[in-house]
């Protein structure tokens, strides 16, 4: 993956997908979610460059470890709650 950044912040594992294409973002999610050792993931997808990543993260992306998802405090963030 070329554009993602992965780091920890305030108890969250953060996946920053700003610079990713939709396909790259899906690959990052597929690679990171199975191995996440935290109960919540903060996904930063942005919102100023269109809605493709937001729509993927909030809507069409599915993984068996995601129990629910909720919008973050701004429109460019989504929180995944993991099983």
C-alpha cells in the first residue's frame, strides 16, 4: 500500500486512508482488521476529496470482526467496533 498510515492514538488503532485509492483502502482494511488487538479502530477516510472512501468504509465494506460502525466527530472519520 502506498498511501496509508497506521498508528495508535488515545487507545485507538488509527488507519489513515486519506491518500489511498478505494482498492488500496480495501486492501489495508483486509490486512489490518484480522490482526487488530484493540476493540475499536478509528478509520480516517477524509471527506473533501469526494465520498468514495467514506462510502466504502461506512457502507459497502464488510468484515466478520466488525460488530458495528459509527461516524466519528467529523465527517472524515468512522469508528469500527470489533468483535
